[in-house]
């Protein structure tokens, strides 16, 4: 779907701004400057306003998505199930730092998603995986990256 | 004694037919056929049902304020943003029994005179969202939503709205801003949402678990409800129990259980482990050291252990408390909405201090700064999130759990 097609599914009312931003983010995996411009025109708001709303939420992406985005829950419940070690091990194994960005691989911490009982929980490109171990995470990443 | 989970079948969701079979929408029928809106409000006030979103404000009093407002448009909002770490009770409610929440919302909207309702749900709750969307559709098809509900004069439109990953949007005024298509920052209070909420109209915001109690109270009576649990904190509560217990899970218990009893319900302390402390209410919750395990967590005024959202995390003696401190502060630093300086900068500074504590570089300057920062976050932030960020930390200091402090 194009940006315009997604926009047209939403009535141009203020309360539909976030749903429209979310829909674009979901369908196209990110919200580009071009998209911000189109959303602004559609809802009759300034680009600055749309960007200020969109950038408020963790879910919205403003960079062309990396090949792989790995988010690891660092909530206390996952933490005591060893999520911290998974973060460290992934950092070492892939020579990457948490919260650093490159267009191949992004590693982030994320907040609790309510799946604590099945922790540690990670999200890869938006899909949640539960009961993770370092080995499982590394295997998943390698599958995603097609090693 | 169970109210919320009595009809749940593990691993299955009560769909529309199932819900009718266990007496669903009987309460709504009773309300629309036999009760004036003022009677509904009075009944709930009498039940002393308190908000399960954390603060424990009386649901009846909140409804009364909005019900007595003369206004062309009022709104009713269900808060299912649940994102306090360690909580999964509202999510489970949405997945297992979505109609229970909707019935509470419809009754509530009738009681306060709202013709438009929203259910604000955490954007990551895909399964619960799907169940709720189906439930809303079933309601529209069966004349439980829309025009002239159950052949009465009452009309209600109800929509689901997905959040996009922001803890602060669980705070009611931030939630309202988010719904309005604005940044999800909290508003200055007063005015409270009851006076000036969504689109500046009188608005009720209630937690999903709170609302799931409503139908039962209408059917069984406020008097019966008030008998359950503690007199000043009646009813049952959903506890999300996790950590060093034999059977982590979601438990519904009456609100007169001690922390020890809650742990016992979850199978007791895990074999071979010893409890370091229990945290009640998620990352913004109080720390309960071993000598306080016989306290009853509740919504009573002045409760030693406020129940909050009801997350129970049993932390064993094997865990490194410093790392858990880091998990807490990482969360608050990330979720600080950035509107006010003490929280935006304070959580950031606090995080670097705790990082130094973990790496062994904590020094005298950090110690001084730590205490100043705690005071600042506790006393000067715009909304309660700043205060939340140091609740557990203050307990860690109070109980001398970290020698460097
Ligand atoms: C930072 C912050 C986060 C909150 N998160 C939630 C939440 O996720 N769910 C919720 O129901 N209430 C949350 N609340 C409380 C709401 O502001 C509000 O009090 C509640 O939804 C009212 O419903 P109740 O009276 O039924 O509890 C939060 C409050 C604060 C300050
Ligand atoms: S205390 Fe934190 S979350 Fe609340 S308004 Fe200030 S910056 Fe935002
Ligand atoms: S703490 Fe990780 S999902 Fe809840």
C-alpha cells in the first residue's frame, strides 16, 4: 500500500492521527520525511506537529529499517530470568553495542510487554519470541540474516 | 471466592456465546430495564469498589462526579494500556474474558450518560486486541452496542484504540492526549478528566480490571461485594505473580490475604531458594523485606504495602540487587516523557549513577548526588512518574540493602 492509500483509510480527524501514523509504520516499516509531509497535509497540521506526535512513541521508526532489529526486554521479571546476560552475549557475539545503530543490525532494550511468565522475551523485527536463551537468540538472528 | 476469573477456562477465551451461557449481559439487561442511572451510581458507590489501575480511587465517586455534570457530550474510557513491568492482569482479562470488560463499560457509560466510549489498549497486546475487536463486533450485532441498546433509549458507540509504546500513556490525562492525536504527555491537574477530559468534556477513565467487577456487583448487590476482602478495601484482586515461586501465574484472591499467603497460593517459595524481598506493584512498587511478609497489601488509606496494580515479584537471595536497580531505572529513564526537567534529566543522571554502582565505580560524589536526585524526583516532577521512579530505591535505602548508599 502507498502512503496515500493508507491515509485515505482514515477520516481526517485529529483522533485518527496516531492510528494513521501507526498504520504507515506497520505497512512500510518506517515513517519517512516524505510520509510526515503527506500526513501533515492530510490532517491539516504542520510537519513539526506530526513529527512531535510520531516521535513520542517507541513503536514508530524514523530510519529506514535495519535488516534486523532486536529488542530485548529488560523488565525486572525478565532481568531475573537472565535477559541481561543475553544482551551482553549478543553484544560480544555480533560485535555490536546496545542502542547503537547501523543499517544491518539494531540492538535495543525494550520495556515489559506483559509476557513475563514466558521470559526472557525478545522482539525481532516486531515479532515476539519467548523463553529465550543466548543460544536461541543467536540462532534466530542468524536465520534472519540468512547466515 | 472469585469474581473475575470464576468462569475462565485455562487457555481459552470466553466468546460471546460462552459469556451468555455463564450469565453474561444479565447485569446490563437489569440496568437498562429496571434501574435509573442514579441507582446504578449509588449501588457502585455503596460497593466501595476502588480503582485497580493503581491509585484505588472510588469508582462510584468518580462516576457520580461525571453523572451529575450537565453537558451535551461525555466520554467513557477503559484503560487497558497496562505497561507497568511485571503486570499481565489486564492483558489476561482482555484475552480471556473481553465481554466482562465491555459489559462494565456499557453499564458505566449508561450510568454517567456517555454516548461515546473508547477502550485504549497497549499496542503490543495483539491477542487481547483481536479478542476485544471480535467482542465489540458481537456486541454491535446483538444490539448491545449502537442505537437503542436492548430496546432501551440508550445509545453507545464504542471503539478500540491502540497505543504505540509509551508507559506514560497509562496515566489518564496522557492517555487522553494520545487519543486526541497529540503527544502522550500528561496534563496539568486540575482540571481532572471528570471535569475536563477527552476533547475537554467530562470523561471517566477506569482501569479494565475495575470495570470487570461492575457486572458482578449489579447482579449480586453492593452489600455482597462489600463483604469480601477488607472493609476499607473490598473485593478480589488479580495478582501477577512471578519470580522465585513454584507456580508463577495470574491469581485472583480476596483482598485480605497477606503477602505470605499470596506466595503460598503460587506454590510457595521455589524449592532450594530463599527470598531476598518481594516487590509489590511492578517497577514502581514498594519493596517488602522478609519481616513484612505478613502485611496485607491493600488500597486502604495508609496501608503499609499499597497494592498498586498487583504485580508480585519474588526476588531470591541469589539475585544481584544492583542489577535489578538498573532494570528499574533503565525503565523509568526510557519511559520519562520528557515534558519536565527534573524527571527527564533526573532519571538520566540516576541511571548513570546506578551504572557506576554496578561497575564498581560508585563514589562519594555519586552518593551525595543520589540523595539529591531522589529528593528532586520525589518532590518536584510534573506527574507521578517521577515519584514512581524512586519508590523502590527509597526502600532499598530505608532497609539498608546496599552498603554503598
Ligand atoms: C505513570 C502512570 C502510569 C499509569 N499506568 C496505568 C495503566 O497502565 N493502567 C491503568 O489502568 N492505570 C494507569 N495509571 C493510573 C491512571 O492514571 C488512572 O488513575 C486509572 O486508569 C484510573 O482507573 P481506576 O480508577 O479504575 O484505577 C497510571 C498512572 C500513572 C501516573
Ligand atoms: S514526571 Fe516524567 S513522565 Fe511525568 S511529565 Fe515529567 S517528564 Fe513526563
Ligand atoms: S518483564 Fe519482560 S515481558 Fe514482562
